[in-house]
C-alpha cells in the first residue's frame, strides 16, 4: 500500500509542483497581467486579478522541468521501483499535460468561485484542494491515462497533501490562510 501511495505521488508530482510554482510566482515582478484581462461575465470577473499569465507560465514550465528530472532519475533503480510508468518511454508532453492541467484546473475552479461570490484566497473545500489534480488527470489523459485506481488515489492524496502544504506555508508566513 505504501509503495502505491508513493508511486501515485511521484507520478502526479509535476502537477503539484506546477500548482505550487504558479502560486509562488507572485514573488516574481513580471508578467503580472491577469489571464482574464479584467473582463467580466455577468458582472463578475472571469477568474480574478490574482490569476496571472505569470502563474500560468511558471506552472507549466515547472511541471515540464520536474518531469524532465523524473526522466533523468528513472535511470536509477530506486526511482524505477517507485515509478508507475517507464519514463524512458515517455516524452516531455506528459510533463506539459500535467503542468497545464494543474493550472487549468485551478483556473476552472476560480471561474466557479467568482460565480458563487467566494473571494480570492477564501477556502472552498474540497474544490480548492483537488482542482489541480482533477485538471491534471483530465489533460494528462490525452497523453497517458494511469487508470482509475491511480486517479482516484491522486484526488484523495491531493486533498490531504494540499492541506498539509498550505498549513506549513501559513506557519512560515508564505500564505495568509491555512487552507
């Protein structure tokens, strides 16, 4: 069971890294332009001012970079043992799909949060915790689908890990809210 959990986390790590990179990119002083360009739909911002091209770009780039690291590390037996897939058989498009899926999942959730008048940064459990994993599963399945068991486990693990990472980020003052 622990091996399976480790394999699921390892497979979806490019999505998790993409999600964190998009959030952490707020410390980078360029490309601060909102993805929705300030446009509204039914009187409400489409995504909000906090969803920027910088975050989208950084998320995708870091998803790809992490995937390349996984491909490199796959040469070593330990990483072969914890891998669900043969990384030597895959190309960078899976990293792109996982990273892109993570940031698109986040944008999709933000769209609905704006419709429901939930302010940016305010919790919307469980969707805040699983949006990036769900997006990564959907987009990555265009390149490679790991199976329903892996996908459902990733959603559950994504929920738990997202909360743990956010609480840690809150404790070290990188984030304003715990969830």
